[in-house]
């Protein structure tokens, strides 16, 4: 399958990647870019806070669960994970046999 | 130095001359890669000797008669799975230590869930980590243990040693930074982060968000990985390690919200640890009080924990018996790369034996 690629592909890609990574690194360190990204993240988080608050006010949203429910959910989730682990182990054994 | 236009033009050429099929093949193989990875990771036999919520403490079965009695506890990062230190049977730091006759335990923090949102960094270190050490002391009958912390786990092991020096016989800090005002990209990003808003909105920092952040450090690297996968798809040994690594890198665990808040604010933003002003449960953490024999291992190509920020730990501690190794690899390669076999693991094993016999 590798025959169809030009012989210099690996070298060319690595050279390109090094330069692209250096360009990206400079870009993502620039204070202007970081400020703009930071502002965008802040707006997104603010919107999310407002949406959740509005939904809760209208009784549609995910109201904070009482501690007991959280504990029960946690326990249930642990049981599911433990079952998933057992299935994974069984699959591994089947795969190895 | 290439400009944007030149980089785009050259990328279009690469795409047209074969990278398109390479990339499509790589994307189509993702499920197979991850499925194979799942069958390979964390295979060294161990017993679970303690659990607490999601946390598990693993005790590995010995493979040779014990050479020393002091147990080694491996402390991984809170946000990546522990099995980076037991990646595949042929690339396992744990197995290498066992083969040298060391008694090895592993702390698996488990995946944080919404109920872990309020867990603080203080609780992880003085509660969960401390209880694991106590279980090991009880089980092994030894007064103290050796700590081997990797990445964020290196910082946690170092902090633990300042708080409970009587528990720690030797300390290895593997790529755990203690200076956070460096030129690394995470330092630049974290210092501008509105961490309160993030934690107040999201609670735990989701694994998907962490995954994207890790990839954003060098997004083009995945193209080289795709080409490696294409070129070496019939090299079984390569594919095994590649699949396990892909699984590990694509599967971080959520960062518990309150722990994240303190980690970013106190360490990355205020850089308190290296100045001796960091506090855990109100107690000052002074690295200058560490007198335990200590080994610091940094990697020169580490983009996550720049080597100078790790190596400064060696300078700050007061241990009379201390060593510093700077490897020529990267953050992950230093633990599971082919060179780790030849260089890091044997040196680590010998160091433990020399300091605990």
C-alpha cells in the first residue's frame, strides 16, 4: 500500500509539520490571539450559565440534584462501569484465546 | 521561516500527492486502533488492595524474589490514566521494576464524576494519597515507602513528601514541574485563563475539553502519526504500541473542578510552589525541607513540562543525596518510548535498589 506514495513523502511531511507547528506555536502564544480566544470562551460560558439558569427557572432544566440522588447515581454509575470492565476483560480473554 | 501562504500551498501539494488517502485510512481505522489498544493496556497482573470511590490501589504480583522490602508507590497524574506506566506487556515501566525485584503499587485515581467536583487538591494529597500510603504501610509492614510520581503526580508526590517526610524513604519526580512560570505553552494559556468562570460553569473540567486542549498544543502532529500508521501498518510490534498509545492519549479523565481551580490559580498563575508560598490544608509546602534521597528526571523535548521547570526541583530540595537526569526525549516518550527500555527503566531500577537496600 505504501508504494503509491512518493518516496519523499515522509521527509516532506515532517519538514512541513515542523514549520507548521512553529507557526502555530507563535500564533497561540500571541497575546492578541489569546485575548480574543479568552473573550470568546468567557462569552460561551456566560451564555451557558444564562441558559442553565433560565431552564431551571422554568423548571425544564437540570435542577441540582439532592445529595442522596447524587450518591445513588454515583453508585449506579460505578456498577455500570464495573460491568463494562468485566465485559472488557471477557472480550480480551476471548480475543486472546 | 515559512509564511501562511507557503504552508498552505505545500499542504495542498502533500494532500494531493497521497496524504488524503493516508488521512482517510487513519480516520477509518480509529475504531480498530482503539479496540486493539483496549486489549493491550494495563496487562500486568495486580490485586486491588484498596478502593475509595473511583480510586483503586493496585498491588502488582511479584515476578522475581524480592530484592528490597521498601515498596514503591507509583503516583500518576489526576487527568490521565495510570496505565501509561503499564502501557503494554513490552512497554511497561511497572514490569521493568518488578523484574528487578521491587514491590510495586499503583494508584489509579479513576474517572472523576460530578460528585468529585468539590474534591480539592488538598484532599487528593492529604486524604486519598495519604490513605493509600497507610494501606501500603499496613500491608507491607514497612514504615515508609518510595514514591514515584509522574507528571502532575510528580508534583503531588513532592508535596506529600514535604508534609509527611516520615512516610517517604525515597522520592522520584518524573517530569513533574514545580516552576510554572516558564515558556511552555500551557503556562502561557493557563496564566490567562478565567478559571473561576470555567469551574463555576462546568464543575469538573470535561475530558473532551482536556482532550481538545492537549491536541491544540501541536495539532499537526497527528498527520505525522497518520503517516507512520500507514507506513508501518504491517509491523505488528509497532502497531501494538501505537494502538495502546492512541487509546491513552484519546482518553483523559475529567479534572475535578475544585482541584483544577487551585492547580491553575496557585501553581500556574501565582507560581506559589517554587517560591515556598504554596499551602495545603493551610500548611506551608516548603520544598527546601525535603531531605529524602531524591531523583529528578526531566526530558529535554518535553513540551508539557519543560525540562528546566522540572529540574528546578533538584535545586530547591535540601536532600544531601540527590540526582538529576535529563533525557533527550519528550514527555510521553521518556516513559514508554523505545529509549525508555534502554535508558530510563534500568537506571530507575538501579537507583531504587541502591537507595532502599
